[in-house]
C-alpha cells in the first residue's frame, strides 16, 4: 500500500510541479518560439532534464535531489492523507494559479524549523530578485526593450546569435531550476534510488513533459504572455539569463529548499516596473495592479500549504 501511495504521489507531484513551474524556466522560451513544432522544444528540454537528473544521481550516490531532501526524511508510514497535498496542487494547477510548489509539497514532510528556513530563504529571494531586476532593467531597458530597439531587431529577422543565446540561456536556467525543484518532484520516493527506479521515474517525467509541451504550457503560461515583449527572442533571452544567474548564485548558497516561483515573480515584477517607469509611465498604475495580483497568487500557495500541513499533522 505504501509503495502504491508513493508511486501515485510521485506521478501527481511530477505533473503538478512541472506544469505549475514550467512558466518560470520555459515560459519565455515557449512564448518566443511559438512558431516551432512543440516536439523540438520538448527534445531540447528533456535532454537537459535527463542529463541533470542522471548527473545528480551519480554524483550524490542515488540522491537525485542534490541533497535538498537530507533534512526532510521519507515518513516510515505513508498514509493516504499525504496525497491531499499533490492533489490540491493538481487542482490549483489546472485552474491556472501559479503557487509555490516548494511550500505546498515539502511543508507536509518537514519540521517547523525547516519550514521556517524555507520561507525565509524564499522571501529573501523574492526581495533580492525584485531589486536585482529593477537595477538591471533600469540600465538596459532603453537599449534593449524600447519599441525602437525592438523594431531594429525585427528588421534583422531573429539574428542567429540571439537564437543561439536564447537556447543556451534557457538550457542553463532549466538545469538550475531542476536542481532546486527535483526535491519537490521526488519527495514521495526513497532518498536513494536504484538504477531501475531512476529509469522508471525518468520515463514518467518524459511523458508528462510531452503532454505539457503539446499543450504549450497550459493556462499558467498566460502569466508570461501578458508581460511586455516576452515573445521577443532578445527579451526572453535576457529574462532567462537573469533568472538563471540568480538561481545559480542565491539558490546554491545552501541546500535549504526555496520557492523558485517567488524568485521568478520577483524578477518579472522588477522588470515590469522598471520598463514601465522608463518607457511607458502612463501604465504605472496598471503595472502595480499586475504585480500585486501575481504576488497575491503565489501567496495562495503559502496559505494553502500551511493549512494542509496542519491537517496532515492532525491526521497523524
């Protein structure tokens, strides 16, 4: 029974986590390459995923979470109520609300001290990424994001070096996100996987990724599509590079899991605010509303995860 619950929990988590968080890493990539066949984008993404997963498994002696589950042990008895968490995340994902999968999934398996550290690291991540994005886009907006600069880029019809730069930056970002979020996906499985378990888990993830790419990200992709210039290849490249660098530096300071969603929303918010202030000040009120809505949506995940964690602790 525990084996079945673990398998079901893993499958639901894999779909819900990837579907909910795919906008963070591959959202701008899919938006700016909407004219390409979905399976080309899928092949690119799964090749990096497979490499990152197998590398982590080899380097950490079977631990695919890169050490982020060391302080979050698998319960000795997996009861049915643990599935309440991934099922709730699945419903929220289908509705199209971006939430922190880290808080929702890991809080139920964590102690209060670990949860506090996760929340603090995520809040700091949002604040620092917000400020970091503002500084970067105050410097580059007029040169890279103004209507005139984008028009000049369009005249040269997606120059090859921007195409290469985008795929490289996306690959780097995707690998850094996976290192952070493999913990959320594999939390229902043993902390050390055998070779057979690794291959079976990888096969499940590849099928889920194919479905998500075929649907072009689903409803949550709208959060990226409504932001300024995200379908422009140069803009998408810069977003991915900033996010990837921030995850690499801040996310790897320690092995405490963090919410990549909060960091992503922080970067988009800082970017949108800086661009609006410099390029279109008459939309500043609308920008504040969008930022507040996005922040409100990710806080839903935090509130729901705390409630579910209390429910599971009560059921225990």
